[in-house]
């Protein structure tokens, strides 16, 4: 099984993020996405991490 890891802040899921997730998923059997925490993202986090995580989890390409 090939696992692919993508990380990012994912403030607002936009078409570029969706293309990235779709491509990453096509590169392996399972896509794992890491969402950078509020603590690490600092001022670049425009919305709380639980909302950013919920957006990523709602995508069908993410395991």
C-alpha cells in the first residue's frame, strides 16, 4: 500500500487545493492530509484549525 502525505494550512479550500488533493490521491492508495495547527500557523491561520480540519475531512479523496 502506497500512502501519500500532504500538509498545509488549508485556510479556505479553493480549486488549487482540490487539484492538489486529487493529484496526490492518484499517486497512491491512501491520501493522508496534515493540517498545520493554530500554534504553528500563527497569523497565517485565518480561521481556527478545527474549521480547517473539518473542511479537509469533508473531501472524499482524503483518508
